[in-house]
C-alpha cells in the first residue's frame, strides 16, 4: 500500500524537519543519533528519506521528532504556527 499526501510525498513533515535541522546546524547523522537516544531506531538514511518525503512516518516517530525539537506535533504537521 502506498500513501501519498500530495501526489509525490509519503509524509507532510519532511520539509519542516529539514528546516528545523538546518536551523540547529546539525547533520542528518547527528539528528538520527539524537533521535535514537529517545529509544526509536533512526539512521541518517531514515532522516534523509523523511526529509525527501520518500518515507512514511509513523505517529510515534512524529511525536519523537516533535519532542526532540521541543515543538508541538501540530506545528510539525503544519497545523499550527510556532
């Protein structure tokens, strides 16, 4: 089963994750390592695929990413402003 939100992307958080990562001036590898500390397996390839929109992101990963960046899941999903 393939799920595409806008015809090409499998998630709606990729662009925002990339913006937040760049704002913190960290690499995909660093972000993956820090997210892994939350108890969920992430690799730099996982982060790359999320940012590219080529990977579906389960709800527990959305929550982990939001927690890491200290933002709401609504902001990450584009449903709220900072």
